[in-house]
C-alpha cells in the first residue's frame, strides 16, 4: 500500500487533533515529574504545523516533514521543541524527494527520527524518555519488514511496541531532563515524552488502517 503526500498531510492533521485531545493528559503526566507543560507545548507545536501545511501541499513528503519539524522548533518551548523538531526534520531528510512511500520508508522515517532524538537529547534506552517508546517501535518495524509484513501490519506492531515501551517507563529512574532532578521520586510515573511518542506512532497506525 503506497502512502501519498496527501496521506502524510492528513496524518499530521490527525496527529494535531490527537495531541489537542490529550493536551491535559500529557500535562498531568508532566506535572508529576516535569514542568507541567508538555501537553500545552505539544499542542502549540502541532497547531503551528497546521498553519504551515497549506504552503507545502504540493511538496514531497520529505519537505512536508521537514517543514513540520521547523514549525515545532520555532514554536515549542522546553525540551519538546528541539527534540521533536529534530525528529521530524531528520525523518524528512530520510525520505527527501519522495512523493510516495512504502513500508520500508516507514523504517527510514522512524529510525532517522530516533537517531535525531538521541543526537539532540543524548538519551539512551531506559533513561525514561521518548527514546523508550520509539526504540522498540523501530526494532519491531525492522523485524516485521524482514518477515514480509505490509504497511498496516508494520505500523500496528510498531504502535503496540511503543505502547509497551511507554508503560515500561513507569518503574524507571529518570536519568535525563527535569525528571532526573527528582531522583528516586521519578519512579512510578509514566514519562510524558514517551507517551506523546506513542500517541503519534499510534496515529500513524490508525491512519493506515483507515486507508486500507
């Protein structure tokens, strides 16, 4: 199943809706171990993306994602702006010039996004960050593609893996960001960045199911 630039644009719009719907939830999670602004910042960023989309409706998928990344960097405060902005820009660079995407391109997108987040945030697996949700999703996609899975199956497995990764952050000790200042008190709380990462990956899976 080919993914068109129209699909990419629609997915970003749906992501904006999902983030808006979960703004309070993400902020509540962040209030326990962060600055209580993750949902607010993410919502602001995706609303900024929506304003940029009309200017790239005729562009390739890579340009669309890079434009989304720049909108996030310029509009989101805290750590989320640089991290998600870098993720989207790196993802866009991985598929530069493409107007149609296949299942293999999904691996390129998420793998590049993950590497961008690690480069920018210097976080490792089990540091209680968004890396803990994205890494298992990337690993599952790579394995699923090796087994001949199609786009929908690949994304469904990625979403399930990201959800587990998100839940796995609850017993972790935070080693990065504001949460790390809490030490042992960060244990027992779900990481808001891992949660927003799961929501975005799950949106991709839901959009693929609808398209199928």
